[in-house]
């Protein structure tokens, strides 16, 4: 474990020339497209989990079928740390630009498999294996996307690095709003038969259209000055695990509230339909609102983080998550109304924006430039996998064995405590504001 108690290095302050500002804007667009496709695919899968469970795992108890669906979702997260290690190392050795192109291509392939997968009624269990392959590809590519794209954004930005990095989260908000809008429209205007036969595929096919545009834009990018100005690390993995274990653990824990807020919102349509007897359209409307809050709020929070420090803002947001989790779930469990459901999801969206928006920038400056892609990808994906990606599976299991509709709030509170511990070390031991 690294014993250093300060930043590994001071971030270089570049002159904000017109050329560098233009490069930064291009970086925002190219990075946002990858993040948007990644999260759109993830959110659509989670939003249509009940439909997917019925057409790919139709045999047996509906709860068990839903658990199998979320297990497929969760398994993809087991390969995310592997993707982070492999693709992060590739970015540190070969460059940010080729890594960005590779991750987007793999994401497109995973989304395509999901969109065309035959169902159980057509080819039996092989359909489930195809969507598992799709999720594994998506997980592997997503493992490298966040770290590489954030590294590219921060290294391209001449100043206001928290602000530029926050566009990663704004694009996720856009994906959440758009995917939730698809969920609302398809559930509202399609018959149950049409939704199960072809409707659920539409969002995946629409999301796939973004990929070629992103590939073209990324092919026109220039490599970052910070990467080209120094020789690449000979062994970024060895350097990371030999010298920076403390940073990995603190950063991974710090991811907690960000990732659990996202996946709690994604779980809400399933929770509404399966546990509360509320139409899932309420959760979709809440998802639209939460996504818009994140889209609009993240850049504003990013600007604020440049002024007062990212870790300080995240600490306050984590405390809010810890304090509000139980009463928010108590509200929807007792009221069981559409307005209450939308209100709760909107509050989760506010917490997500305040916590998640400063996170990419904070993580990027926690690791030295020569291992930044590897370190950021590894820490982020460990946190997402252990604290967020498996959440829908854990929440479904908790609700089944405890018979307590408040059990998701307990999980949320536990993750908030872990995040506060991580932030304590990030601030006190590694010099982050």
C-alpha cells in the first residue's frame, strides 16, 4: 500500500488557447457518445428486466426467472475489472485514442447481439447464452470505457478539469432520460404481446445507431499532450499494484454512492411492478426526471467542484444519502402512489448528480499520469462491480428472503457508509479537497 499522503503529482496547468479549448470540446463529445451508448444499453436492459425474464427464462417461478435475469446482468460486472485492467493498460501503453476506439467497437458488438438475440421459444436456452455473451462483451468494454474516456477528458482539458470530466456523468443522465422515455412509451402505447415479441428490441436497435457516429468522431481525435510528452509506462499493472493499493481501495469505496444511486433508480421499474403493484410507468417517469436532473446538474456541480474541491461536495452528498434512504423508501412503501414514486426517484437523481459529477475528476487526479488509465479503470470497476452492478440481484434476493419492502434502503445506507470511509482516506491521506 502506498504510504504517500499527497497527490502523486500536480496536474499541469495548460494555457487555455483556442486550439486547446476546441480539443477539449471535441473530447467532451467523443467521450460522451461512448458513455451514452454504454449506459443506454445498461439502463434499457435493467428497465425491461421483467420482459426479458419472461421471454428468455420462462420456465419456473417468476421471481426465480427475474433473479436469473439480474444474475445475467450481474455476471457482466464480474468481467468489468478485467476489462478495466486490460483496456486501461492498453490505454497507458498504446494511447488513449486507440483504447477509446476499441471500447466503443466492443460496446456496439454487445448491443447488436442483444438486439438480435433469439428468444427461448425460438432456440431454447441458447437464447439466454447469447444475451449472456452480449452482457460479457458489454461488461468488458465498459470496464475500459469510463477510465480511458475520463483520462482523455482530463488530460485534454487545459483548465476546469472537474467541469470537463463531469460531462461523462451528464451523458449518463441523458441516457437515463432517453432509456426511461423509451420504457414509458413502449409500456404505454404497445400491447403486451407487441412489447414481448418485438418492442423490447427497439431501444437496443436505436442505441446501436449512435456507435458509427462515435467511431468516426473518435478516429479524428488527437492524442493527449500529457501522454505523448512522456514515455509510456513499461508495466502499468505492476506499478499500480506494487505502489498504489491504498489509492485503489479508497477510490473503489468512494465510487459507492454514485453507482448505487444509478442502479437503485434502474431497479425502480421492477420494484414498482413486482413488489408494490404500481404501474412501471411511474418509475419510468421518475427515471426521465432523474436523468434530466443529472444531465443539467452535473456540469454545474462540476464547475462548483473546481472551486471548492470534489471530495467535499461528495461527502455532503453521501451524508444526505445515508440520512434520507430510509424515509424515502418508507414514503413510497406507505403511499404507493405515482407522485410519491416520482418524487423519490427525483431525490435520488439529485443525490446522484451531486455525488457522481465530481467523481471522475477526483479519481483521475488520484493516480499518476503514466498509470492513470489503468488505475482509474481498475478502481472504478471494482467499486461499480461490488457496490452497484450486483445491486439489482442483491435487492431482488433481499426482498424475497426478508419480506421487508424497506430492505433496499438498508443496502443503500450500507454503501453510503463505505463511501464515507473511502472519502475520508481520499481527503486525509491523499490530499484531495
